[in-house]
C-alpha cells in the first residue's frame, strides 16, 4: 500500500514538472500537443483513405 502511494506521488510530480503551471504557458503546451497529434494522425493515415482537405 505504501508503494502505491509512493508511485502516485512520483507520477504526480513528474506530470507537474512536465506540464507548465502558468495559464498562458499551459495553453500553448496543449495547443502544440494537439497540433502534433493531428499531424501524426494525418501522416499515419494511408493516402488512399485520407479525407479530402
């Protein structure tokens, strides 16, 4: 049980250290993240099944 609590605390500190805490920085981080995901999704879709742009 103590190990689970330690792992949860460690995961929270890693997440807090990765994602900016300032509101404007956090917004920019999420916008970049979602743009990257859209681009990866678009590039991984085979050309014949891509929807028209």
